[in-house]
């Protein structure tokens, strides 16, 4: 007699639950990505060179040509400019985040991670945390360069740190947009292009580099309700870089930039983290 035993179905390992386990898994992935970044130092070097070029070019090419609150002094424009450069730097890291996740997808690493019993969002959370560390290092270097070209703050150390905290929060929020893009395309090259193509109008249709009062009406409204503009203006206020006589727009985000900056960043994180984790469950290389 032959006895046939029922086939044993192999199920994929279940993710381990709990907030503590999710934090641990995320930190493991973040450590993995930080080690990878440290082995490719050109990633950090090239990430620093571009914003430094923006600082030098905008400071010395446009300084003295643009009126800020009726003041055309290069020093006044330099202080007005720096919050915009800082914000542009943290948001442009979105392209790198998307390209990194797309590269992991292309190599099959995401499929391997997904087969492990780990928290659902740990892979993406770890990646975005590692990108946040890299962005922080870039921001520190950029701030030192800004001090060398004449940028100064005129508030307390707590307010200055608060301004940088808002900038990093915006950068972290935008990294979730990059994560969604990286999971939605097939190649790292496409992720880089997709991560930059929408950032240019977002950063330039704003108050980052010029005041909004001379813009056409429809562009002015877009600029004043742009989450990027809210963070830029909040950073300027916290740095003490708003020149005397600067015409603050009447739109609500411009009248309450710190609150608006936090609300925009939290909203972006909630929406795009949800979409990215959902995409992570179904994405294939």
C-alpha cells in the first residue's frame, strides 16, 4: 500500500508585527544603505557640488540685480537667497532616493526583501532615513559654504536649528515621493528623470529666488500656495533673513509659514508613504 500525504503548501513568511519590530527593521535597512553610501563617496561629493555651484552662481551673478524689499544690495539678496538654496537642495535629493530604490528593484533586491519576515514599510522607511542622513550632511557642508560667501543669521540658535529642522522635514517628505517614483519605473535612469522633471517648476514657481509680487497673477497664487514656498519663507523668518520692507504675501501659507510648512510636509508624508507602501507590495522588477 502506498499512502499519499497531502502536499504541504509553502506560504511566504509573514511580516513580524509591532511598532518596535518595525523600527528595528527600518534601522537595519537604513544601516545597510548608509554602509553602501559610504562605499560610494562620489554619491555624496556630487550631491554637494551642485548646490555649492548654485550658491556661488546665484550670489555673484544675480546679487545686486534683484530687488528684495526695495533693496538691491548683494548682501541682502544673498541672505534672502540661502533659504531657497537650502530648500532646493533637500528636495532635489528626491531624485537620488527614487534612483536608489529603482536600482534595488532592477537588481531584484526588493523581491528578496519582500520575501523576508519584516515590517511592510521597513525597506522604504530605512531607505528614506538613510537619504535623510545624507541630506543632513550635504546641508551642513552647504551652510559652511554659505557662511564663507557672506550669509549670516540674526536669530537665536534655537530658531536657526528650527529652520534647518523644517528644511529636513520637507526633504524627508519629498523622499517619499521619490520612493513612489522609484517603485513605479523600470530603470534608475527613468527614476532620475522622473524625479527631476517636476522639481524644476516646483522650485522656480516659488518665492525661493525672487519675490512673488512681480509675477503674473496666476503664477503668484501658485507660488504662494506652493509647499516649497512655505518652507522657504519659514526658514527665512527663523534665520532672520527677511529684509526690512519685504512685502509678505497675503495668502494664508505666507502669513503662517511655519505652521503651513509643517502641515504640508506631514500631509505629503502621510499620502505618499501610504501610496509607496501599497506600491511596494505589488511592484515587480
